[in-house]
């Protein structure tokens, strides 16, 4: 098994050849090692919905109420976050239909602002943002999957983290073994999570329509509201909606991306926003603000009050929902590292594919050690604030890149084009949230900012500086060859 380099598209061609896409087009030739176009409209919708609806709707309600101060304001935050997420998703739909390459944020920053800015984004994703995001989702999975075994007692923290590690391992294995099966499992889990939300929405709306409206009597009482907490409320809400951008990570694997990508995004955002608002109305119909703030697992508390002895089913569905979010996000993220390796900004082995299973095995596994480390050293809410600053800062940069490309490349074909006010409003709102978070949570924001700055020296050390010591290069090449043999991976054809 020889170690040969793939044919990367360099940064210059990333700017000038945005229409070329990847060399990994679908082929029916038997035995050809490549990633095919297997993402249909249904699978695209399942990736977006299945990734968005995960831990967020079961974690964020507490954070939003705590920082917004009232039921009415919290519901307005949920609606505003849904509209803002739709704006961002539409911007990404335009980018995805004119830059037909996988990789999401990384690819668009590379095309607009060049390799240095793209690497800083990649560096933050690899060492901090994505491991933290996976850890948050996985910790929610670990808590809810163990809830039926320990009810009504508390769950030992170590047990949660061990169950979480098992869940992460299972997701990694699934994505390493088969693209088709990970997509099929995603569709099944998406149906499970919509059923889980239906189990919350249906009884909540029934109670509301039959007169249970006492918790909404002073819905807009702002006595607890503090302006400094609003950015954190929006961060919690935007985290719950996070995932609308993941389909752009697999553009090269989408059937007819010009049609499928915008359609999947619009359908998914309409479904998710409707379910989220109705789910929170159901929560508040059954629980007061104080009861919700006192709960460590909002969906379980709701189920105990509504379903009694049958409440054990709800945490199981919630755990499946979180598992689906883990699966969908890993499926997409592996493609970003795959593309970055193809652009020669990560080790070559990460752009290689398993010879039999045709999965980007090294790119799937690269997040595993850092994710496990994050879940053992952090808690959900600190991780949430820590990663939100970096996530929305760089998403704002991506949408700023859309405006920049419209100015510098006005003739670039755009099959789907959004009105100008949408990227402008989205970009300004994201930068405003990032600015206010410096005052709301300076510690976690400062840590995130410091990690982002380390990407600049890392770029010059690992990418820009080509004259490395020979002993270092020989050792690195030997390690790459060993990984290629052990993992049974080769460059894409």
C-alpha cells in the first residue's frame, strides 16, 4: 500500500475555481475509492433536523429563562433565534450553491479571505470548538440514557461520563464503518426525536387549551431581567438551533445541490422552529419558572408531572435524540477535516478513505481523544458559553465573506441568491452578540478569544513554514505511513 499524495486544490484555485467542486464526483465504477453523492433531499433534511434537535431543546430552556427573566421574553428569544437561524441558513444556502465544495465554514472563509484566516478557523474547530460541542451533546446523552435506571435518585457524575464515552465511541464506529448506514440511522433517529417532541407538545397544548394558563398570567414580568444576561440567553437559544449549517459540510455528496440544499434548509428550519416554540409553550404550561430553573433535566421533570409512571419513555427518546445529533454532526465535521487536509492545511492522512468501506476514517477519528478529554474536564453550561463566542464570531466572518464575494466576484453564478438585508442583519446581530458577551461572561469569552489567537502562530509553524528539520519530517512521514497501513486508507481516486 503506497503512500501517495492526493491532488489538493490550493488556496489560489479555491478563489479562482469555485465552480470546479471536488474530484470526488459520484461514479458507478466498481472498486473506485471515493465519496459518492448519496445525500438525497430526505437524507439532507434528516441531517439538518437530526443535528439541530439534540441536546439543545432539553438544555437551553433553563439557560434562556435564567438569563431572560420571564416566560414571555424567553419565548420571544426562541422565536428571534429561529428567525436569525433561518437568515444564517439562507446565507449558507447561497454559499453552498455557488461554491460547490464540502467543508462548510472552512471552505467559505478560504474562498473569501484566503488560507491564513481559514486555518485559524480550522485550528479553533479542531482543538476547542468541535470537541466542546460534541462533549455538550454527549453529556446530555449520558445523563438521559441513565435517567430510567436511577429514577428518582440522582445520577453519579462518573456514571454519566462513562455512558457518554460509550456513546461517543458508538457514533465514531458507525461513521467509520459505513456512510450509507450512518445516513439510514440518522433518518430513523430524526423520526424518534420528532416523536419525543410530540410527546411533550401534545399534552402541553391540550392542558393549555383546557384552561391551564396560570403560569402565563405574568408572562412579561421583567423584574428578574438583566440586560447583561440577554447575550447569554441568545447564546443558549442559538445553540439549540445550531446545526443548520451542517449540510454545507457535505456539499460534494449531495444529489443536485443547487435544488436540494436550499430546499432542505428551508423545510428543516420551518419544522424545527415550530416544534421548538410549541415545546417551550408546553414546558411553561406544566412548570412554573422556578420549577424549570430547579430542574436538572427539564424533559424528565415535565414527563414526571404529565405521564407519571410512563415518564420513563421520555428520557429514552431524548437520549436517542442526542445520539442522532452526535451522529449527524460527526458525519458533517469529518468532511471539513477531510477538505482541510486536501487543501494541505492538515496532515495528508486525514484526506484518505478506507479501501473497502469508502469512509473518511482518519477524519472521523481525529476528534475522539479531544472530545473525551473535554467531557471529563468541563460541565455543560461552562462549555456552552465557552464555545458560543467562537462559534458565532466565525459564522459572522463566513457571512461577511458572502458580502465580500458579492463585491469582488459579482459575476460568480449564484443559483440561489438571498436579499442583501438578510446577510447584513445576520452579520450585525452575530457581531453584536459577540461584543456583549465580553461583558456577560468575560472569563469563558476571554479563553475562547485567546485560543483563537493561538491559530496565528500555529499557521506559521505547521502550514506556512516549509523548512522543517529533517528529523522532524522523517518522523512525521513514518507516522503517517504507519497510520495509513493500520487504518487501511488510501487517497481518493
